[in-house]
C-alpha cells in the first residue's frame, strides 16, 4: 500500500516534470482537427460518396512542423484564427483558396502593443526595397516571414550565429530555391556562391553576417532595416566591417551588445563574442602595450646607435 | 699586417630560405598592420589586397619554413643552434656587457665568429625562440584562421577564433620586434653592411692579425 502510494507520487512527479517544459510551448488543442492531417505524410478521411474510410497521400508542401509552429510568435494561435473555419471539413471547399488572408499590417498596424517593432515604419522601408519595386504587391511580408514559424530572433536570441542563421534562411528560402524564387520572378535565381565569389571565406561570412548587413541601408531608428537596395548599392567595402567603428556595431551586434553591456559590462561582451572580426576588435590594452614596447625598442636602438657613432 | 680571411657560413639553401622568409615576413607585417588597424579614413592599402597578399605570403613562409627545418636536419647547420643550458647565463651576461659597454671601448667580442661558432649566445637564443616558437606558432594559428573549422569553437567562455586571432597578432608583433633588433644587430661591426653582404653571398670576412 505504502509503496504503491510512493510510486504514484513518483509517477505524478515524473509526469509533471516531463510535461512542464512542453506545456509552455504547446499549440492550441483545437488545432488537433487540422494537424491530424497537416503534420502527417498521409491523411485518412470519411469519403462521403463511397461511405468508406479513405487513406491518401498528403501534399508534402502542406505539411507543417508542429514544434516549429509552437515556438513561433503566433504559436498559441488556432489555425482558424487566420484560416477560415470551414477548413475543418475535408475535402476543403475550393472557394476557400480564394479568400485573402490577413497580412502582418492588418493585425499589427496601429496596435500600440507592438509599437517597439515599428511595423508601419518597416512597411514604409519595405516599399522602397528592390523586391517591392520590381514585384509590387505580390511580394508580401509573408514571403520572408512565414506566419507559421516566424520568431523575433534578432531581439530574443543571444547567439549571433543563431540570429544569422534564422535571418539568412529567410533569404535563402528563395535565393537558393528556384521553385519559390519563381513565385515572384520568371527568370532563374542567380547562383549566390558565384555572385559573391569576391568575398573570401564566404562560408564563414555567411555564417557570421546577415545578408541584410550588406544589402540594406542601416536605418538607425529601426533595429532591422528592410530597404533591400539594388545590387549596385550593396556593400562591398570590407573596411565597413573590418575596422574599429564597424557598422556591425550599429546593426547585427546592436541588440546583443546593448543587452550584454548593460548586464555584464563591455569587456565581457567583447571577450565572449563568438565572432572575431579582424580590425573591429582592437583591444585597447594590447594596443598600448605594443606601442610602448615598440617605442622602448626603438629608443634603445637609437641610443646605442648614437653611442656607436660618437665612440667611433 | 691584417689580411681578410673568408669563411663560408651561409650555404645556398639557407640563403634562399632566408630571402623568401625575409621578404615574406616583411609583406606579412605590412599587410598584417593594414588589417589590424584598418581604418576607412586612412588607407595604407586596399583591405582585400591586404588579405590576399597576407594569405599568399603566409603560405610561402610556411612552406619555406620546412626548407629551413629540413635543411638544418640534413646539413651540419643545426650544430650552430645547439644550446648548452649550463653556463648560459654567464655567457649571455658576457655578451650583453659587450654590446652595452665593451663595444664602445673597442674590446674584442667575447664570442668571435669562426667555422665552429656562427652565433654568439644572444643570437643563438633569439634565433631559437623565433624559429622554434614564434614562427611555428604563427604558422599554426594562421592555418587556424584560414581554416576556422579546424579550431575549437569555444574554450571555456572564450571564442576559439578570438583566442587564435589574439595569439596570432601577438606573435606577429613579437616577430616584428625581433626583426627590428635583428636588422640593427646585424649592422653592428666594423663595416655595418658586411653582414648583409654575407647573407647574400654566403661568405663571412674575419680579420686575422
Ligand atoms: C629584411 C629582412 C632581413 C634581413 C635584412 C636579415 C638579415 C640577416 C643577416 C645579415 C643575417 C646574417 C647575420 C647573422 O647570422 O646574424 C641573418 C641571419 C638570420 N636571419 Fe635574418 N634578416 C631578415 C629577416 C629575417 C627574419 C624575418 C627572420 C625570422 C623570422 C630571420 C631569421 C634569421 C636567422 C634564423 C638567421 C641565421 C641563419 C643561419 O645562419 O642559420 N631573418 N639575417
């Protein structure tokens, strides 16, 4: 009796501990009606004509990643918050395809709760970008920001590598995938590795800097600049990053550094930085030590030389 | 009556190594400084050019370093680098006293050059440190920066690249300091240019009384 009570307690604790982290990031239970099909390779549904259970293949492009969804900014949403409720029936009605979905601005525009993200200003900047200039309305925010999965990485993550990966995947989803690229354009995507051949250590760079670092104009009031400029205006000048007053401080490392500095002091942010950018991390202490050493050596030599000439 | 006696101290392979090494390291120092202190307002040279030159001469110096190691192994040149720790302190003191005092009193050097002894103790120690510590250290850290996937990502809290880069830059700086002293010390002697001629033609002149 005693031991079974104990095991019950342990079992309870086990369940509790096990489910706690998962509970934080769980999707709405109502979504089961959709994800029972939209997270699987196959679907089963009641064929109303034959009155039989049918098992078919799922369209692989419509399969969502449940965990990924749960981690996104809209992870607590019901599918039907955005999609028409009639989707709960299958086969989906053909007209449902035609219904326009809300855009970011429809929900976030003018909402004071999201003022710090400056949605309106982002929209303004985005409309100046080559993407919008060349392709107009068909290039929506959602083409980069998947509404299912988007996370506000650049302000919530403390790992530069993590931020860079997430951000660059947005661009790569088209620029290294012809199918999606051709949603917008009739031409083939240019090969990124070839275009950027002039950049040494290309892979290292793409892991440590975001595409937008070189392809947008930094707007000081925005944490993420959205004005992607024509390729002629892209940053090619190495010294913009590889120098003491690096532009990276103003863009990529801005949030991280601001957070880090206030929490742990400047030295720590510099030392613990995951990236070392030649030229940008000049250590003042090492600089002074080397200048002093250099001067000492030169003075020594000079004195010796003078003595040699005098005593000749 | 004094007459000049020539001894052959610097064999051809050594002179070839030394020429590649000297030129390479001069380029490495200039381009290294350009990158380390890059500044949009004051451009010593184009950054991209500096990176490429630095990579190329870094590889050239690394390859020629093996020439130095193999050459020393195969010839008797390595015997000049043999160091006895016993009495080293006294010998070093003697040499320092000579450089700072004796030389101005026209005393003769405590360790004159001969077929058996190419270097005085100070030279020997300096060359050993530079050739077996600084240069290999620079080569290894340089390779690490060229192929960052080779190095540890993190060492405790610190970034691996950061540590490697700091070590690389510090060793580079120390080697620059060595070079300045090396050049100056080579000019010491009756005729300041004699040693430089020697490292080109191989022969060292000694005056026999
Ligand atoms: C423009 C640059 C350089 C010049 C003009 C120069 C000049 C000379 C001269 C005159 C000698 C012969 C005198 C002596 O044995 O002390 C010598 C030897 C030597 N130098 Fe240099 N040097 C230069 C750069 C370097 C550098 C960068 C290194 C190493 C990092 C170096 C390492 C050596 C070594 C190890 C020897 C002795 C070689 C032997 O005889 O085994 N030198 N150099």
